[in-house]
C-alpha cells in the first residue's frame, strides 16, 4: 500500500515540470533574479580552484550614504552546504540579495569538495588524494585566500564576515591562528549557529570510540579510501519534492521538517524545498567528518589528531595542536538559539563565550531558531540578516 503510494508520488513527480531554480547554479540564479553577478576563481597554494560569486551591488544600484565604496560582506556556508544557502529563498528574503539591496558588495565563498571546488591543478576528484583535507585546509587555504582575494579585487583593507556553522568554525580557527595584522582584515565577524567545540554528544559523530576513530583516520591517511560524496538518492528527493509541493501534503512536509529538528514554527516555505534539495547536501571528505568526530571528543577546536607518530612529523609535537580562540581580537558577534540542536546554546556559552577574550563584543540568543533556520527560515531575514545590517551601519557611522 505504502509502496504504491510512494510510486504514485514518484511518477507524479516525473510528470511535473521542474522549478527553473532547481536547474540553475549560483551565478545563473543570481542573474535570473535580475542582479549583477560575477564569477571569480581562486587557486589555493595547495592547488584547489574554487569558484566564488560576487553580487557587486543590488537591483536599484543603491549605495550607503557616506561610504565612498560599498563595504564588502563575505559569506561562508556550513558543512554540506555551498554558497547557495544564502540564495535559497526569494530575493527579499535571502541573505545575499538582502545585503546587496542594502548597498553592500556581496561575496559568496565556497570550499573545496563542493560543486564549486572540484578542480585541482594535479589531483582529480576520483583520486583519494584529492579528498585529503579537513576543516583546517578550509580555514587555512580556502577561507584565508578567498578573503585576501576579495580584498585585493575591491581594493579594500577589511571586510565584514558572516558565517554559518562550519563557516564560523573555519573563521574561529583562522583568527586563532592569525596575527593581529591578518585579523584586522575582519571588521566584524558575525557568527550564526557558531561552533568551536561541543560538550553535548551529537549522533552520529559520537558513535565511534576513540580507538576506532583513530584507526579509521590512519586508514584514510594511507589512501585506503577518501571519497565521500553525500547524495540524496533521486527517488527520495523526488518523493520529498512531491510531498512538499502538494497543497494537500505540504503540512506533512512541515511536520517532517519539524520532527527532524530542521525548523520550528513552520517558517520554511515548503514550495522552496525542491530548490533546496537540488542544491543541498553537497559533498565533503571522509577525513573532514572524522575531524568533526574528534572535535566532539576533544570538546575544543584542535588540528586533526593524526596519532602520535604522524603528529610529531606534521606538527612537531605528539598532541594535535589546539586553536586558542582566546587569541581572537577581531570583533565577534554571536547568534545562537536554545532550539538549535546542532550548535547548542550550552556549547556556545560554555566553550566559545568562556574561552574568547576581548574579541567577543556581543551575543544574541534567538527564540526558536533551529540550525537550518539561519539559511532557510523566513524569520531569519528580520531577526538575523537585518539586525546584522543595522549593526554594520552603527559600526560604520557611530
Ligand atoms: C573545472 O573542471 C571542469 C571539468 O574538468 C571544467 O569544465 C571547468 O572549466 C574547470 N573550471 C576551472 C575554473 O578550472
Ligand atoms: C594526506 O596528507 C598527509 C599529510 O600531508 C600525508 O601524510 C598523507 O600521505 C596524505 N594521504 C594521501 C592519501 O594523500
Ligand atoms: C514561497 O515560494 C514560492 C515559490 O518560489 C513563492 O511564490 C512564494 O511567494 C513564497 N512564499 C513566501 C511566504 O515567501
């Protein structure tokens, strides 16, 4: 019975025409909505070529009174996402468009391993060595070099940074590692659903024991396996699409999102779900997931623990070095919520807020925000994006 029902849903789906946005990449989508857009490529020192997108100004070409140049706002996505997460909703609702229309020069960053980072000067994505990276490489190469590139292209000294989830982790790591001169490139670091370590266990990351985890890491480092392209099977995504798009079934779609802890208060536009799942999830490396699993064990941010022997060679010490977020002097503002089941409020308060020093200037606990709501929730526009814009204006003029 259920099988017939599902088959029916799949077949209805295959008859239905696709939403145009499902077939567009980030640049095409931005152009589709009538915004100016540029594609930029950065090749990192270790050979990965990454595509960034730029929306140099908004639809009405507005600038910010009193600024001779549009201030740069750089966005970085989270784990399994791409820059598309800042484009999922309508232009009046999506962060990238809202900031462009407010008068900013918007840059959307990406990381290696996603569909915008599959090129390498000598490695091929079919080879294990292509996937020999974790969030440290995202931080030290992908993020650092894209920021330096955006500043060079716009001829500016500093920019505002907005990150979500792993997009905050890579900035915490970068700032902890950087000297004050590099840190001065970041005017304010806005961290949505921030994470720099966990006290609370989260499945499936805490499934493996420390010994098993270390064995797997050795396995991957030896090139035994490396590729983990995470894909939602077509049949499943087609079922989800149909449930979410049907007027009759869409309450089921909302209820499902709610039960999965993906959203609260029905603030997701269910008719955008097909567009969201055609651009999410993206891929990452097995090694990166193992690094995340270690972060749960350490309860703090460290380099990947390669095991004592390899640590000694790679880091000159037996233990994996720690990122000291107490070193951060760049102004940092946190947005978090009790309802966020991934970057839990307790972890933010007990780890980030306790370990950070003078860099931390403000923090906001939001009502009823899940981890995904920062990207797809319709309340994010008024409760996060616009407050960030006001905060930047206050920084610029007062
Ligand atoms: C990346 O690789 C693909 C496939 O080989 C190619 O079509 C594309 O032009 C490359 N992009 C860049 C920026 O090198
Ligand atoms: C991955 O990188 C590490 C350290 O740079 C190296 O020891 C290891 O051999 C690499 N593994 C593969 C499969 O490329
Ligand atoms: C939801 O998305 C649809 C399709 O893109 C759009 O027509 C509609 O206006 C959106 N609704 C809200 C409340 O934003």
